[in-house]
C-alpha cells in the first residue's frame, strides 16, 4: 500500500466492564481489498498509488462461534474521460448487509461544464 498507511484495523472488540472484569460482547472483523484491487488515489497519471480499501465488516458473538453475514462495500470503478471524470469513480457506491439489505449511492458533478478554447 502507500507509505502513509502504516497500520490497518483488522479486528474491533466491543467490551463491557461488569464487576471490574472486562468481557467481550462482540467482535467485528474487517477485511480489505487486495493491493491489486484496492482503490487508487484521485490522480490517474504516473503518480497514482493504491490505497487501503475496506471490503467487508463481519460481526461475531462474544466467543466468535456465531456470526452474521458480512457487510460488503463496493466502489465506483469507471474513471470516465478527462476533464470530466465519472463522479462515482473511487467513491463508495453500494453497501450490502448479506441479509437482503442494500443501499446504493449515486454522485453528480457539482461544477458547471467547462468550455475550453473559446
């Protein structure tokens, strides 16, 4: 990955302190896309670099014996053409919770079309 991504969060534990003892209530496991399929920086020239890209989050019970389906994240793949890159490129476009729930995101350019050489 890129030099500024020295660490990544792989597991998150939710704990409760009952009677002075910490007890794990649930666990979340995060997975990431491979370096080859990770998102790139917003530059598409020779300075492009891959960035850590979250792929899924899965919840487990307190002893990791029971799990719910993973929530999967998808990102815009289409770059488009300069100077008007596709507004969803490199952005979160869909989240599916593995239980039939889905949310999709659409993006629009927020700037007026530019005219060159007029």
